[in-house]
């Protein structure tokens, strides 16, 4: 996956992501996502490459996604109080 920042200003959060995913012996999936502030809109298409092409008639599947970031936002102070799993101490 490759990202490109489309932000004109530092506080403006816009970007685009594109690439290919591979599901082992099943599908190749081209993906395109557009990031706008806290939302991500994406589109992908599963290209069937498995042995089940007879059942699926070599048809893939088109998918749309909508994601929202920061639904459960933690304050920075809450993250600093996480206990270190190695020695039971606190992170500083």
C-alpha cells in the first residue's frame, strides 16, 4: 500500500492510499482509499484466482468501505499511565 498526503496545510488531514493485497491462493485485491479528516472512504475489488473459479465463474466482488477514526479517543495522560508488562513498572 502506498500513501500520498494531499494536505495543503498542516492542520488539514487529507490523503490517498492505493495498492494491492493478496489473499493466499484465493484473490488479488486492488484497493483505493481517500482520507478526509476523521473519515476514510475506500473501494476494492476481489479478483478471484482460486481453484473455485468454476463455482464463482471467475467473478470477483466489489466492496465499499467507510471508516471513522478517533471514536474512542484517549487522552495523552491516560496513555502514559500504562503498566510496563516486562517488569511491572510504569512507562515514563
